[in-house]
DNA sequence: TCGGCGCGTGAAAGCGCTTGCACCCCGCGA
DNA sequence: TCGCGGGGTGCAAGCGCTTTCACGCGCCGA
C-alpha cells in the first residue's frame, strides 16, 4: 500500500495525496474528500522510511542505558518515553547490559534517530564524541560530562553529606562505603560527600569497598565486612538500594540486628526499600523527571533552539527510615 | 556524509562502496582497502532510512506495553530487547499508559517496524486486526488471543488452583479475590482457578473485589474488607504483588497480624515481595523469558518461517513464603 | 588463434515519500 | 476586452541506499 495506489484510487497525483495527509498546501474540498475516502478504504499508512528520507528526519529519539532491571532505569526510561511521545517522537531503546560491540550498536542507533540520550557509564567518551561528530544531538544522563554536551543529573554530594552527618549524629563512627566510586560519577560524588564529612569531623574515612550494583554482590561484601573479628563497621553506606538490601540479608544471616548492631543505608528509594524490615533509609531521586528533562533538553537541541550546553542538576531528598537508627 | 562522498573519496562508484560494506559481491583487495580507508576517514555511517527504503525492511521491532513502572513489564521488555538485539533488530517502545490516541500511535509504530509485540490489554482487538492487515507480523503477550495471531502467555489456572488449595489446607475458608477479572485474561484465569477450587470443595466463592493494579488501590480495598464488622475474609488473594503489598500495609494499619489474622498472597514475585515482612507468598513468572520468547516468535514470523499461529504458555511456580500461613 | 568464462566494476532503476516550480483556469478590476 | 492574481493541481527532482544488469578484461582450454 503506497501513496501511488491511493492517488490512483482517488484519481489525483501523489502530490495531492501528500498535501491532504500533511495539510500542507491548498486542496479543494471535494478532492480532499475523495482522497480521504481512498486513504480510509485502502487503510493507507504512509511509510516512515519514505517520509523520513524525504524529510530528512526520523521523528524518533534513542536512549542507551545499562539495564532495565531494577526500578531506577525503568522509571527514567518511562519518564523519557512519556515526554518524547508527547513531542511526537518515537523512542528506540538500547541496553548495553554487559555486551560487547557497544560502539557499533550505539552508532547504529545513532543512525536511526534525531537525537540520543546516553545514560550512565554505558558508553565511552570517545564514542560519545563520535556520535556528536555525526551531527546527532546528545544528552548525557547521570553521567560524567563531555565538553559541549548537555548533561542532566541528580544532586549527590549534598545528600551524601546529609546522610553521613545523620549517621554520625546517631553515634556511628566506623562507616564503610559499599560501591565503586570509579564505576559512575554518581557513585563518586556519593563517596566524596561521605568521606568529606568524615574528614571534617576528624574521622579518617575507610577506603570504599568495591561492590557491584546488585543484591548478590552487596550480600557477599556485607557478609565479609560484618563477620570481621574486630573493627566491624557500625554503619554500611551503600551506593544503591539493591546493595543495601543485600546487606540487610547478610546482617540477618549473621543474626545482627539492624539498626542495633549495624546501620544500613541505600540510595534510590526503590519500592523494596519501603517494604524491607527495617525500612531502608535511602535517598530519593526524581527518576521520571530525570527522563522527562532529558527528552526536553534533547528536543531543544534537535530543534536547534539552543546552542550552549546545559547542565541540569535535579534535587534529591534523604528519606529516613529505621535502618539507620531508632527514631521516635 | 553519504555513500556518494565515500565513493568520491575512494575513487569508485557507490555500488562498490555498498558491496564493501555489506560484503555482497566481489571486490578486489586493493579497492576494498581504499574504500575502507575512506569510510574510516570520513566516519561514514550509512543512513538507515536509505538502507531501509532500499531493502524494504526496518531491522527494528516494536513493543507496546501499558507502563514500565513496576518490575513486571520492565523485566519483560528487557528480555525482549536482549533477544531482539541478538537477532540484529532495534527496539521501539510505546507505552500506552492511559493515553488517548492509542490507535494512531500504534499504527505509527507499526509503520516503523518489521514486527510488533502487543503486551497486555493495551490495544483493542480491532486495532490489532488493523495492524495485522497492514501486513505487520504481530505477537500478543499475556493478552487474550486474536484469530491467527501468535500468543505467548504464562500459566495461570493451575497455579491459581494450587495457591487456593494451599490456603484451604491452612484452614482458611473465607477467601476474597482482589482484582478485576475483566481487566486482563491473566487475571480472569487466576480468578477462575481460585473460584473453581472453592466450588469443588463446596465453598461458595465470594465475588471478586474490583481493584486497580497498584499498591494504593490494594491498600484502600483491603482496608475496607478487613475492617468489616463480621465475615472478615481469612485470606486475601491478590491479582498481583503490588495489590498484595498494599493489603499488607492495610493489615498493619489495622493492627492485624499476617498470617495470624489474615493470610495474603500476591502474583509476580517482584523484588519487594521477597523483602516484605512477612515474606509474600506469590507466583513467579519467567518474565525475561516471556519477552525473549516473544522476540523469537516474532522473528520467525518476519522471516516467514512459520505460518501457523503459535500459542506458547510458560510455566509458573508458586512461591510459598510466610504471608499465607506459618510453615516449618 | 579464438570463443567463452569469471571476476571486478559501474550505470541506472528503483524503494515511498516531500516539495519547488510550472501550469491551467477562473474571476476580477481596469 | 484584456491582464493579472491566486487557488488548485501535477511534474519531476530529489532524499541515500541496494541490486540487477551490462560491460570490459584477462585467462583458460580447444
């Protein structure tokens, strides 16, 4: 089913059909009716490829993220899709997961869209540059900045400081950070906030304990830390909620009470954080808004409305529950 | 950057450039090297639109789902993307959320892909027919079947029966089902399994209690049921985990013990189900595999390898935790 | 010596759409 | 009566690729 068949059916040229569909240019009422009827009868849906080629645009955006399991990325993606759809753009997704060949997948994606959001540490800087060099607008999400490229991220440092201060006020002194500051700029900032406060209060921060972003990883690492003969940490500050939930399990297995024997905090405020017992103290991020912002920033760039790079930082909120100490 | 510029740079025709890129047809070693060098120097990435138009394929698939919040859909989508990428296809997503204009969005999506997965009760049957009539292969996921269209779903009836039997064996008699059997074929089957077992055992099943698929909704409905002066249900069988978690909250608010005063079960085995206290008895579905299967079924259809409609049903597993009664 | 066969290459015809430009025709004012 | 303007329409030139066919050229066997 092509525009030619519609034109033939309606007895007009394809130009006229195009004009009717796009409401560009004048068409006589009667002609329009004939065309519309033909479109309807033949159930004509124009080919996006033909249209895209002629218009030189895809009317689609892409987003690259590490994974969708865990509520964090999913929420951001859904926020992104919501706004993108509103702006008349389809959304292509690419999960890098731990795949090889990320570069070629990203470049392929870039050739299918008008703009690309790159989320977290999924793509190397030089590949980002390559995409930018292709002339594809890029917005970075929760990722270290690259010169001249828009960035949207959430506040980390201040919240981490606030969390650290809260723990210290509870009397905890031996704090351990579970997560790899080199794995993402977010994690790095969280660690910086924590270690900064400790140093200011005259406590020498313990080296961060490398830990993958998963419950299994958190559990293993926490078990090791908590079963230490001496110098057992009084509080585990985890880089995200999944690690913290794993740590909670580890404590339970070792018959340690939380927060009595050890305090535990997470980051993200995922659903399970609220249902865990004790409830997990954590930091809430506006995940949907993060995605929505990215979609809008990208749209501005695609429309060419803005040239200067933009760097938004969204506000976060410490959520105190009982895993970090008893409260009234 | 187009194939023409690459051809000019290498001093060959675009035909040769195309052949080098696709490794179709013979090219002399030296010529190939010149072309590859030109591609590299000019950082040429072929236009998907041009290629797609010529090949008459998109090398992309779509998926339509209600929402991505909650782990269920996200997991399925990620399983889908994983397999689709492996098969060399990009993935376009469309969340219907509670949007108007679903039909036109779906038709637009259909015009951008080689095949489409429609997930849950997002799209009306007549629109599905319309997509099929466009010649776009469709696979339905966890959705009522449509004639001639592939369907992938998970087992519901047997697991629901098993769950019901388990509750009855615990001595519970007054069971209430929270969820709307008319909202999806999955829910309908779960209700059918429950009510079937009750009837067989001579217990007259109570009408299902309509309830949205959310924690808030579950909480409200459960609070109403549990605060009834008399005839309070002894067990709440919830259509999914989020409803069940809401019910758990309601019980807590009313100072009822779970499972002592009331048993509660969910469905899906989301992460929070495991962390809730008491742990939530539920039914686990192979969510990633659900998505993966859909991707493969779609691929077969696109490749034209199969004509007959296929109806896969994936196995599910009842997960007994403590919310349904004390166990050893 | 000559016909034929492959290999290497390019011209050109699409693929399905948008859009600049030209054309026709009618109504109006001069 | 003629000229002009504008509404209505279509022609045709792209957009960036793939692929069919045709062509030229060495090399082989007869």
